[in-house]
């Protein structure tokens, strides 16, 4: 019994530590778009990169990051894409039907309970977001949703706080076609 509990605890700790780390991957993209953050001295940095389009999304892809179209079930899904710094630091964007968006959001809200707090409705760029943030200092993330240009959008983020420069730059750049 103690051995089984130890294995479960070790697995949980391993998944918690790796789920939302902030490792980086070096790539070189152009610098055709810029967004800045002015929330605090530690976060005062300019995020530059290229604005790219996949399916219904147009979004800033910061320098050294990549845009991955589709999702794990369908690489050609025009309603889903990821802006990835690494496998553990990313923004996953999905345009979903209302009932699917609500179901996925509710599931994630029940799942990501470590340090969870609701976010007030916050406008970033042209979109007003609702959702929650989770995690501690080492594994921040958030789940948010909105309606823009007549479409539902849900963003799952791992590796960044909602008020980080990266989040403000990427969320502020999102356009739905």
C-alpha cells in the first residue's frame, strides 16, 4: 500500500513539475509586429515577432517561438493552433461551438486546482476575456474564453501568468477571421 502511494505521489509531482515549466527553444523568426508590456519593472520587456495566420486565427508569434496548426487529433483543423515557446510553455487557441467551449472550460477548471483564482473580465487588445489562473511560481497557467467577431475562442496557456508580457502580447494580437 505504501509503495503504491509513493508511486502515485512521485508521478503526480513529476507531472506537476513538467506540465508548465518555462524551458526555451531557439528559432529565429522575423520582426514584423511588436507589443509591449508596462505592468512592472521585471515584466517591462518588448515582445517582438511575426504576425502569422492559421485557419481562423491571426496571432503574434514571438521571436524564437513557433506556430503549430491544428491539434493532436487533426493537424489540419483550421479552428485550432498553438503558439509554442516549448512543449511546456505555450498558448493553445481554439474556436469552438458554445457547448463544447463550456464543457472543456468546466473540465479544465475542475482539473487545474493548484492555486486557482478567478480572473475578472479583462479586455486585452480588442477582446474581453473571462477565466481563471492557476499554479504557483514555477508552473503558472490560465484558461480563458471570449467571443470575438461572432466566434467563440478558448485559450489554454501553460508556463505564463495572465498578466505576463508574453500573454499581453499574444492575447492582444489575436484576430479571428
